[in-house]
């Protein structure tokens, strides 16, 4: 059982630091029934999660299967500071109201994956908010500026003369102190968080809590394009709160090659099951589209239910395989003539007028099932069926 647990825990991991400690914790669980703690931090910077965020949640759920108790840490204090985004800039600082709103959304979505009975939600404002100025100075004394500048994004910003707020230097220290306070056995995070994750080990030693956490790092999930990190700003994401039809269709839109990456990082199927699917595709006994459909059903069921997933599959086949129009299209209306690009945005099938114009010029927009290429077109009185790509439809009545 320990070998099986280690295999599933290490599945998809980019790096594990102190694997011997992970093995020891598992051994103690299987032989003596001792549980252990696994910490993961989530700063509530937005109300909704996408599948890229759930890579960590899937790994936490795996630990729960093998004796781990999850410390689901909400960065209610650190979100008020702002950690660098990795894009050479300081992340926007959130208000208390935004944080509270986002926390509620986060936890609701997270428990679609995690076992709530094996999860403790903790807020670092409970201890970080109580630290005195002397406590903060003591904490800051554990790290030199030279060491801090070894962090890749800080180093790049320093060399390019991009401002770095002194408060940002505190962020890794505060994240590390979370592990001191919680006495975490393991912490998991993305590869872009390595510096901060290792800070937990360093501070646990400095504060002499008699143990150092193991660190497990997960890779960054690629978005629908298979290239860039899944991101809402890039439009290449699958949102946990997406409607079932959209979620199913987006999963089916990924490449056959990327499909295996999603299986490894997001599926509940075992590694042996995935290996058998790969073999079936390789020897042509399984069609990759059928395998991808199974993945789409699994993911859609997880965040909705089996019935919604099957309905999404049927609707997808109706619209795409049979080239029919969806049965349930939202109706919008407006008064007076309207510019086509604005109409597409107002009907929620384009994110911006600039993107709408690009799609029109590239032949990706249809009106009443006919392609349009005039990005200056004005729609006058009448009813229109608007379509962007293969999946986005809306009805518009111009009064």
C-alpha cells in the first residue's frame, strides 16, 4: 500500500523535496494509523477557480486518501499585502470585502474535490494579524536582502530597475511562518512558489519546532491552447463555475497530446487505467475522441453531476456532429441600431469589442448561420441569431 500511495502522490509532480519524510509519514499512517498534515495556501485574489487551480486540490484529495489531513489555508492576511504575480509587477491588494466574498466562493468550489471531514480551513489573519512589531522584526531577521534577491522574479525586477516594495519581501517570510504556526508536515504548491515553499522549511528550523516540512511542487497546467499557463486573462481557461455545456465543450477542444496531461493532473483514474487508455489509442483499439469524451464527462460530472454531463455530451453532438443549432439559446434585446462588435459583447459571447473585430475579420462570426466579415456592420430592427466559433450562440432582438 505504501508503494501505491507514493506512486499516486508523486504522480505529475515536478519536484519533491524530502521524499524520505513523505515515506515516513505514510509508513506511520499505514502501520500505526497516525495522520499527518498537508498545507496548501490559497490567496483569494478572485472569486472563481479554474482547472489550473484544481491541480493542487486534486493532489490534496490524494493525500486525504492516504492519511493526510488538509490545512486549507486562506491567505486572508497575506492577500492584503500582495505577492508578485510573476509578471514583474506587484499584485493588486484586495479589500477586506473582496477577500470575504472570494473566500466563500473558493471554499464552496474546493469542496467539490476535497473531503470536507478531512479538511481544516484556516485563515492566516488569525495569527499574523496578532503579531507585534517586535515579532515582525524577529521574523524579518531570518532572511537577508541578498538571499531574497535570489528569488527569480525579484532578481529580474531588480536588474530591470522595476520597483519592488519592501512589503513584498515580507510575503515569503509570512507564508513560511504559516508553516511554523501550523506545524505542517508537508506543504504543496506550484513550481512558481518554490522559494516561498522552502521558506517554510527554513523557518521551521529557525523557530525550532522539531521538524521540517516536506515540499511537493506541482507543474503549472497549460490552458486550452496547450502553450500558455491556464489564465482567465488569456482566455484559455476552463472555469470551475462554467456551465456544463461550456465545460464539456472546452475539454473536448484540447489537443490529443494535451489530453494526457489533463488526465495525469486532473483525472481520478489511476495511473494504470490511464496507461491502458494510452495503449488503446496507440494500437488503434480506442479512438482519442472517445477517450477525450470520457475525460470531459468525468470533469463535468465533478463540478455539476452525471445528468448534466450526459446532457452536455448530447447537446455537443447535436450542435457539432449534426451541425444543428442548440435548443437553449439566451435571448437579448436592445433599442435602436447596434454595432455588431458591441452586440456580440452585450450578448456575452465575446469578451471585448477588439476581440469581436478580430474574430469577424477571421471569419469566426456568423449571423443567421452566414459568416460576416464587415467589422463595422450595424444591426437594424429585426431578430438575429449570433454565433462565435462553434460553441457560442445568442439571439438578439433589435427594437
